[in-house]
C-alpha cells in the first residue's frame, strides 16, 4: 500500500534542544546533523503511517530486527543548496526517490508515495534552513533510508519497515577538493554481477566494497575502480561514483546493464554533454582500452560523477602496478566545465532547461 494521502505531522524541537551550528569552514562530510528528521513506518496491516517531522533522535531497535540479520537496507543521497537571494534548492529529488523505489522493489521492500515524501522533505529542509550552509561550495547533504525493523529470524521479506530522512551540512567530499584523484584499478575483489543488486543502492553493496577501499587507501589511492565480476576486464564504476573517459573527443561511460548504479549525476552529465555537441557513448570499455588510449595520448580526461563529489577528476590510474597519468595530472577542460555548469544550476545561478531544480521555500 502506497498511502498516497499519507498525513504528515510536525513536532518542532524546543528552543533549548536546538543544536549549535558547526563552523562552516570545518564541516567535512557526515559529521554534523540537523535539528529535525522525517520518519514514517510501514506494516502489512496499515501500509505507510505515522509520518512525522520531528526532533533528531536515536532509534531503539529489537536485537532481532531483520535489518541486522538479512540486510534489508536501502538509501539515497541528495543535496540542498543555498542559492541567490538566500533561496534553497533541491536537485532532481524526484529521480532520487524513483531510484529508491526501484531499489525497494529489488530488495523486496515496500514502495513509498514519492510526492508525499518529497513534500515532507521540502518542509523538513525549510524548517532546518539555517543548517543549509552559506559557505561557497558547502551544501546540506540529505540521506533518505529504509530498513527492516520486524523482530524475527528467518530469511524472508520483513513485515515492518522504518523510513527516515536525516540531513547534515557538508563541505568538499574529497580531501583534495576539486583536484584530480588517484584511483586504484581493482582486479582481485569484485563489486557486483549481472542479476545481482549492483544497480540497487543497498547497504550490502557498500559493506562488500570496504576491504578493497581500505587496501587502496593503504597504497595511497583515493578510490577504487571496479572491473566486471566475470572477466575482470570491463570497467564498471568507482566506489562512490560513476566513471567517464574522454577518448579522442568521445565521452564514454559504462552502460546500465544491471551491475552498476544508475547515477543521477551520471544522467545529468550525459544530458549536458549531448547538449554541448559531444559524441556520447554508453558502451562497454575494457581497462586495456583505457590504458592503451592513455599510452597513445588519446585519453584526454577521466572523471567520476556522484551526488557527494559532483565531478571528481581522475589524475592517475594504477593497474597491476603500472601508473598511468591522465591529462598531465591536472583537471581537464570538460570536467571543469561540467562541474561549473552543474553547480551553477544547482545553486540557481543559471537557467535550468531540463527542470532539474526544485525550490524548497
């Protein structure tokens, strides 16, 4: 049951329980959380109910809550931006909620009423608008999440779920900021296989990637570039981003074939690049093709795309001990242009021809 007419109640935090705002020059990522959150619950008898914007608080869960034992947990990531005239915007939130419902179907969880939840999100962000940073480049990161809460053991879909949204003010996602990152090409571990859950934003995908990420960090790399799980040849995605290569003027990214996440920023980049007249290809590309293009000088740029980092230029790839520098290790022209364009749209400084921006107030 979607409960499209879901009623949302409001419980404001009292003045003496409001949190002090952090120093906007020291936000980092995911360290501070706003005064309010949104929650709602689902069970088979009542569908979605008890939808509330309420003070941020901890949860009490039964030790047998099924999320702990069988991993039914999905989430999304989106942002709120403080733009011109102090207006606050969301970027493609409908697409994030559509993707979240697709993840829910794959993980056998209930779909939720997107429009009602979007209304609640806008109200929550408006209520906590002073948490949306004013510092250049800083944003309010928003994390919708759904978990199985039924206390039971036995492998099956749960019959009780909790949906919640929290927000946290954030600075630059990568320590390097917009400088090029160093990426380790992983050919020992794998992330996902066709027919699996690689195209769902489910918690288990990220848990499975941690070991490779830790080992890459120990070797001095920012992120991992995953290869396909069958042949270990085809490029798939970076740990927190989709990946793009500009080779001889052709912008290439792996296709959506079930093992990579269909990124919202990825789709935005594809649209902008087409608008600008670039040849754009969503096709399979091997790591050997990438390395060969790099050696021949035809690999002009590479960058990752994602909500957290937006555009993350890649300055170096390491594959089987061989280091390949890209574009002299500096940010490429296309990556810089995409970053500037997306930021300008997100903050309301430029026209929004594709109707991606949603005003909060």
